[in-house]
C-alpha cells in the first residue's frame, strides 16, 4: 500500500474515532427537542378548541399562550375567531413547522408566533389566557410557574386534566362531535403562587 493510501486510511480511521467519541455540541433547536415531553401529541378536536376559548372568555384584547401547542390550532383559532394574539410553545420542531404553516394558511401569522421551547422554561407573564392539554402530573409541575408568572385575572384552561389540589373555578363537561366525553377546567389567577 502506498504511503498516501496509508495516510488516507489513517485519516479516515481517526475521523471515525473522533466522531464517535467526542460529543457534538447541539443547537438550541436540538436541545429543545430533547426536553422531557409533558404529554404525547394528541390533536384537540376543533369543537373542543372552540369550547376551550369560550370557557377562557377570549377576546381581541387577549394574549393566548398554548403550552404544548401541537399544530397550533388553539392560538390560530383564537387569532382567527377573536383577533387575539397568541404564542404556541412546543418541543417538537415538526409541530412548530406545522403550526407556522397553519397560521399562514389561516392568514393570522401577524397575530401569532411559535417557540421551539420546553414549556417548563417559557416566560408566560405576557399571557392573559394559557391553554393546556397536558397530563395531570405535567399540569402540577407547571402550576407554580403559572401562578407565579401570570398576573391576577389571567385564565388557565385545561383540556381533560386538573391541577392537583387546586380546584377549578368552572368545569365544562360535554360530548364532542365524535361522541367522546370531554372535560374542560378553568382557573383564574389571583396573584397567589401555588406550589
């Protein structure tokens, strides 16, 4: 074997060894996508979205944050139906792409934005309404963050899951368009942090 081929072979072996032993730096998008999931992705049916926004008394003056926004349908609907501004947060880059495409298709991209971020780290203080379709344990983890950051009078609407021992102000139980029983819960923040 010629010395140039031996040199090339050695370089290839070195490259493989380095690639497998030195940890790569991840981009912020990769870091976000490796955050712990608070719930599996299950799209909220549109009639349930409409009921959630009604329960939250959303108006054009609101800023709606959807934590675990999936395809963005809650903030897109809030913007389209009420003229509200909205922010969707999700850890899945594919869901964020879908959300942005859905906002553009609905003509509301000027009213909504989407963040590839862990819901546990997002600043929700600008929100007047927060929507959730997460697991009960996830809601309990988020409760101290929400109650500390949200201003008094902000509304939290959860689909299907409660917030531990913090009783909801209102509960809306109904059968959706597919025949499934649904429960929605509403809390209004009062300035008291709840661990």
